[in-house]
C-alpha cells in the first residue's frame, strides 16, 4: 500500500485503526506494546517520504446491529497522542 501511494505521488496517508474496518494495515495492540514495532511502522512511512496524517477509528455507533466489533477509539487516541511514547506524530 505504501509503495503504491509513493508511486502515485501521494504525500499523506490515513490509516484505519479499526471498527468498521478490520484494520489490516495497523496492528494497534502490537504497536502499543512494542517500541520496535512502532519504529518499524514509523520507518515504513519515512523511508518512502510519506506522512501519517490520520488514524481513523470510525464506525456507526447508532446502528442497532453494527458495532459488535471492539471500538478502538481509546487505543487509537493513546497511540496518536503526542504525550505518549507510542506517538504517531513522530516529531
């Protein structure tokens, strides 16, 4: 996915972290638990000149039957938080 984005001249990528999506491109639990996983994730973007611009934990919480998946909002927020060692801001 990142190679294709780079080849198309895309500069910023939004990655889904779960809920409606199964989040196949983001192993959030692993990224939260292992610093080396976070570094590998960061490097995958940086090596291609790409920026992670958003983590998306969307869903339809008002749907009566959809939403049985765990909602990863709090984990996504912790991962993206600039104060967290698992920062997705990579400043």
